[in-house]
C-alpha cells in the first residue's frame, strides 16, 4: 500500500510516457525534453522554408509555369500547409498524443520530399528544357499529366506533413512544463520565445545556404538537403522519448463546441420553465478545466471544484444547459459550456492578428521588387534581392533572447507581476509595430520614387542610385512585430485554452498566417479593381514598379492596420484571463 501511495504521489495526472505508462514527476517533463523539441524545430523549419522561399523559381524555370501561376501555386501551397495545422492540432487533442502526430507528420513530409527530390533529379520526370532566347517562337511546355501529378503529390504531402508538425510540435514542447508553479510558467514562456528563435534559425539557413545550393548546384541538392533535415529530425525527436510527458487525448474538441452551440440554439427555440436551467454535472464525460494546479509531487487536478453555475459572460450559451434539453444527445454540462466560452473569447484576439500576417505577405513580395530596382551592392558583393528576408530573421534571432533575458526581467521588477508583460500586451505591441512598419514602407517608397524622378530612370532597368538598405527598416520593424505577435499568440492560446483543446487552439497561430496570405491576394485584387478605370491605371499593375502607386497602397495598409489595432484594443480590454481567474 505504501508503494502504491508513493507511486501515485509521483505521477503527472493526465499524462503518460512514450510507452503509455503514467508519467513520473521526477523523470518526465522539464527543460531537457523541451530542448529536443527546439532542435527539431530548427531542422523542421529548415526543411520547409528551404523550398517554400524559392519554390516560385523552380515552378517557373523548371516546370514552365507562368509567373502568375507560379506565384498562385506557391501561395496555395504555403496557405494550405499552415491551414492544415488545424488538422494536426485537432488530431492531437482528439485521438493521438502530440508525440504520435509529430512522428506521423514527419514521415509524411519526408515521403513528399523524397518524391520531389526524385523528380528534380530525373530529367524524364520533368518537362523538356527550353530556351526562350535561342528559340523564342517555340513555347515552353508546362508540366502536365503524370509529371504534374507527381509534382503536386510531392508538394501536398509536404504540406500535410508541415501542417501536422505545426499543429503538434509547439504544444508538445509547452506541455513539458509544470504550470502549477511560477518557475514552470516562466520556463514555458521562455520556451515559446526560443521556439520562435529556433524557427528563425532554421529559416536563416534555408534562405541563405540551401537557396544558394538550389541556384548554383541544382534543385535536386536543395530538395535533398530538406529531405535529410526532416529525416534527421525524427531520431532527434525520438532521442527525447524517455523524458517526454504526453497529454492523454480528451476526445474531439469540435464535438464539444458543436454540441454546445447546437444545444444553445435548439433550447432557445423551445419554451420551458426558467427554473429548469442548470443540469447536473454527474453525467458529464468531459474532464474538468485544469487551472494550473496539476504539478508538484502530486496532481492537484482532482481537487478542482466542479463548476455548478455558468458564468454570466456569453450568456446565450447558458441555454445549452437544461434539465429538459430539446434533444437527449445534446445534453450539455456547465463544464462543457464554460470550455466553449473560453474558445469563443479567444477567437476575436486571433482574428485581429490576421492583418499583421497580411502585411507580412505583402512585404515579402513588393519589398523584394523594390530592392530589385535599387543598388544592392555591399562593397564588391552583390546581394540578391530575394535574400532580404535575412533582415527580419536575424533581427528576430537577436531580439528573442534579449526580450527573454533583459526586457521581461526588467518588466517583472517594474510591474511586480509574474509575467512582466502580459500575452495581450505583447500581441498589442506587435500590432502597433506593424503600423509603424507600413508607414515606414510608404515613406521609403516615396523616397525611392523621388530618386527615380531625379535620376530620370523611370523606364530604365538600371539600378537606382539609392542603397537597398533603406528597405531594411521596414523589415526590421515587421520582424519585431512578427516576434511579438507569433510568440505571444502561441503562448496566449496554449495557456488560456481548455486543456482538452490546447493543441487546436495553438494551431490558430498558424491559421492566422494562412488567412493573412490569402487575404493579401484578395486586397491586391480589390485595390486594382477599385482604382482602375478608363482614366486611371490600377495602383498595382504593369511591368514596371516605377509606375506603381505603391506608396498609396502602403498607406492604405497602414490605415487598415490602425483600424485593426483599435479593434484589437476593444477586445483585449474586455478579455479576462482564465489563468488569473482560476489561480485563487
């Protein structure tokens, strides 16, 4: 009996190890297993971005897509990959552990990269080479048939794998920390900061070394490096298996959300006595909302008092709780209703981050085109405009440790709070910096066009007498904004969401990125449609960037970002932290 008691005292409630045995507090979780996740993120993001950042060139030069079709194909590929993170998060919460979902997703991405590598290496699996300069009358044959099928099978296997990894890896790393202690919560915050650092480090290698290999040695080598990187990530991840604690899946979060919403709607349509308002918790199969008291040497989740009365916020959802539900299958507990309320309160914050990612998508296209018209020489070295992402990536790598080791400790001393800077404050800082970034982008474009006018190079392909380092300013501010928002949103969604929905909620950070990419294309189309008429050309059309009204477009994005920021302040001011409420 004593041995059983000691065993019970030393286990994490709701967690198992990789062999599906109860996870032990002295052996599983902590900084060591989280460090394996960080190394894996470097390799995983290297494998993904090495191809995504330069894929438009591969599709146009080797698969003979038109420039517009190449750009659309890349946008669809990247957007799909990030949207599929929702699938990865859902499966991690509902059916498998994050541990299993990562391994399955890594194997899928590996298989996709193998397909792309084989195709890039074999001339018979690609369209015939052509030279428009030598024979301009002979059009290049676009990839089709079996070759096209192989290309898209490879690409979307990669997208599926990337989505599963993005949806499972961040929550898997965050689950290693004991949120019942201040030290555990601080370590979790540090983890998210360094997760973005490692993501940026992988991106830095991808957009420098691997892109150079693709351009100079061949795409089969670029795909081969990506394949090797994702392959190496699997044994690195497995090496941490003895130390991971894996959250036990709690069932489909979407089922709970749908059940509560439908029950609230149906019950509101059926007249009933107002006294039959609250259902018993006894029949509820859902786990209690954990309030950060699970750790130490014994899990405290069993001590959490069941919620017997629904909160007054989002009161229309309280109709889902009834002694006489409209349908027996839609019998909801107060616990389930409160969990859905938490998710509903997170959604407006998530929606307000989409505009930032829309700005990111625009700057990754137009800013490169701006730099291409400018002097890109640094001494005797000529920097390719496509290497501009180095600026925000390097700055994010510098800012992440500075933020964690200097800014946050200083803020904790000043505010006398555990967090120093709250999640919502951090996201707000990032959204404000995005406004500054777009204003700087507009001012730089005004300066660039003044140089165009003064130098008389309006229709010339010669580089303008202005250094491309002017473009770096908007990248630095946007890189800072991305760091604050991405790390802040990842941690916010993870810590605020119900335990049964954490992976799905964390995946919203990647979904925001995908929607931002799609929205950016829509905004460009709308702007050209509205501004183009019989008397005026659209702001963003034509073959020469010098004829664009790009500065007006940047000012428009600045105004939209400002309105979005005001919208965010409204929702952030109304938000009540679940962790604060439950820490009493």
